[in-house]
């Protein structure tokens, strides 16, 4: 593919350079402030003042997102510091988080790096696969790929609902049933969620790029079918958030960030599978989700709002950092697929909003909530269990690649 052409007046000549510069700023912040030189690995939390909380637990989602980010970055930019950070995250994952006895990864370590919560959250297993594949692509380390394949086999063996299909949420350390399967305190306690399915889809898309075996191909196809059959509401083109075992929808509202993230991840999944018929069948849903977000979720400053609550019938207008990052990528991906100029203009407005309201400034990284929001409602950290360099760092890399026609 050649360099992506854009509608007249949409893109300044230095847009790609802006993304490259911000990508390196993100990476530099994480290199300077994330590494725990006392207990190894990475801190569990770093505050808005760039100072670590030395007592904070260390989550596997954060560690795998760091591993993924620096593995991808080191493939894009030849910098020994990025490779060293990826190596550090890989060894931390293998030596601290991987359950050598039962397989899979633990959910949480204490501040010193010892297992604290050993449950097997399927969401986290998916992120481990995603990160290990990227590290394998960087290094050619066979052990990383073998571990990703082992985790894939564990998910297919233990986590697919035997009665009605789909991927279940969480298990004990020994892969037994759990009563409370919530991913976080704000989630509902249902056995199937769009969020876990979304990141299984993401992981399997990535795994299939390096393992073209029939079993991985069929698992990727199955993950795509779960969205087509059960997770996308074809009436509204929003995702169903929480479901029971029979796929009955218990969603409390819409979550726009996941809708637009799913739009572009689903497009990449079908492209990876290289099945023209499936790609054509999913295209209306891919663009339908982008269109719904464009018409329902955008604010007056060009930002994307967080969600919509069914009970109150009110919009959650908070501007969350990861939602802006995913929206920019999702709308630009929709533009590349449709040629509709409105998507490209939405991506440009989002980038302007991010620069004006979401970046933390000279102190580095991005704010959880924009400067237009009440900062007291945001977690008081730049680095934490739910904030890594994954959403914003990935957005920079994806935009650079799409602008180059990749």
C-alpha cells in the first residue's frame, strides 16, 4: 500500500512527525519513571508527581502492556533502551507472574514481587499472549512463543463455555470455577463480557500472525463469530457489555471507547484471517460501530465521551485518556476502509483535543481525565494497574503505520 491520501485540509504536513515525537515522549517517561530498581520489574503505581508508591501491588495487566509496548517499539525504532525494557518486562513476566505448576499468569503480585492474587482472569491471559507474541517477533525467542502457545491451549481447554460457547471470565489458580469473576470493582458479576472477548480477539489476531496452524486459525475465526453473533447489537451497533451464560444482555449502558476500539480491532482480525467472505460480512458492523460513535459520542471540543447510562438516560461526559486514543485510531481506520472524510476529520479533531487537554505537559505522560474534567474523579496516578503505555503508545504507532499505508 502507498501513503494514505486524505481529504484536502485534514492533515497538516507534519502530522506523522507529531505522532513520532509523542511516541518517543511516552517511551522516555516510562523508561525514566516505571522501573523498580529495588524489587525488580516495574512499580505498581507512580503518582501524578512522578514519584512511585513503593507499597503498591503489581498487576499482570500493567506488566504485559509494558512488555507489549516496548517489544513493538523496539521493532519500530532501533534503540537499545527499548529492547532492554522489553527484556526486563519479559523476565519479570516469566519469573514472577507465570504459574509454573498450573499454567497461565497470576493476577497480582505484592510490592516485592511475590504472588498475592493467583486467580486466572481470562482477560489477563489474553494480554500475556498478546505481549509474548510481540516479544517473540522482536527477539526470535522460542520460549516466548511456546509460552504464548501454551496459554492459548489453556484458554481453549478451560475457558470456552461448554454449553453455549464464548469465553468465560475468570477461574481459580487451578482453573476451577469462581463465584466472583469481575475484572474490576466497577464491573458487573456476569460470566461473559465484551471486554474479555475483545482482548481474546486481539491476542488471537496477533498469535495467528506467527502461528498459522489450523487450530489458531479456527480459534480466531470463532472469536470473530462471537462478536458477529452475540456481542454486537445489530440494531444500535453498540457492544453488549455483560451477559449471562445464555448470552442474555445485562448491559447498564454503552461504553463508547470499547465500541470504537472493537471497530478497528475487528477490522484487523478479519484482515489477518484473510477470508474475503468474512471480511465483507463483518464490514457493516465495523463501520456501523464507528458511525454510531461518531454521531452519538462526540463532544463540542472534538473529544469522545465515556459512555451512556440506560437507567438515568444520561451521558457520562468525562474525557478518559484511553478513549481518546482508541477513538482517533478507530475513526482513522474507518476512513481508510470507507473513504468517508468525516472519519478523518474526527481523528484530526481528537488529536487536537489530546494535545490541548489530555497531555500532562512537561512532567510527561497523559492525564487519566482531561483538563476539562474534575481531576478529583480520576485515579491519582500516571502509572497504575489500569494505566500503562498501551493505549496511547499503540495509538501513536497505529497512526504512523496507517499514514504510511501499512
